[in-house]
């Protein structure tokens, strides 16, 4: 059985495993679709489960939202018998992404303030973790912030931005000018002059990383 910590609406949950979800936001839990895995309201830092209740735990782009990520990882290890899998971000790589680097530096500032260094995550897992890059395909169907790296026009669509927590946290006052410049660069062809090769690239490394810790057998 797999515990999905910080599960939100359940977008990343596997459909070939028994899953239990936990998230602090009742609003997010209420948006889970019919047939989604059972879910409970709770904090990563105080998981409401007994020791060793799960085979594995997963956390997808969630650890930077935790108020105390070290305690949260300790809780994940407590309730898990075998494996912890986290999708996190390498800030150094992420800061090269054109959206933040060229247009919305506040996006990088926000992420830098809450960034959890991957070596510290590995250390908190007793160093027993491997780190694997997760390239983002050009036609990525997800709506996370980096998904549209080869489709810049998407960032100008408010419906697309609504699905990105970073834009919600920053607000229009910190993003409007960058989006205006992006729209203008697309109009005059400047974005394509600098980054047009990305439209034909199959995938890109934006810094997303899987951290996989084997805790036992």
C-alpha cells in the first residue's frame, strides 16, 4: 500500500497500486474526483497513521510546502516499511529556465526562499537515497509551472496559469509586467530568436528530480 503525502486532488496517484492520500487542505480533498483513492486530512509533520502502516510513501512537488520538512520526512519514514519516493527540484537547474530567468524573476525568488536542497533531503534519509533526473517532454500534459517550456503562448492563458500555484502565490502585481514582455517578444519574434529551438526539442531538464530511498526489504 502506498501513502501519498500532500496528495491534493490526486493528479499523480498510480492506478495500479492501493493508495491512501493525506493532505492538510480540505478544499483540495473535496476536489478529488469520484473513484479517487481514499483520503484523510492531515499534516506531513504529524501523519495520522501507525508505525509501518505502508509499504511506500510518495510526495510529488510537495516537500517545499511543508512547514518542517525534516519532521515530515521523519514521519514518512516512521509509517513506511520499504520505500520513500519524492519528486523535488534542483534550484540551480530550475533558475536557468527562460520563464523565470528572462521574464518573471519573482518566480525564482519565491522558489529560492522555499527551496529544499537535495543533498539535505538525501542526508535526512540517512544518505540511503538515489537521485534521478526527470526530463519534461515537449508535449507534457500536466499543468505544473515548467510544463510549457516549448509552448510559451500557454503562459499567456489565464486558465493555464490558474493551475500553477506559483502564479497564485505571486499574484498579478508581480507577474503582469513579465507576461506583457513575453507577449511582446512572441509578437515580434524575439522569443523564437532566442529560444525557438526548444519548439523542436523532445524533452528538457528543468531540474525536476526523483529522490528514491530504500528503507528496508
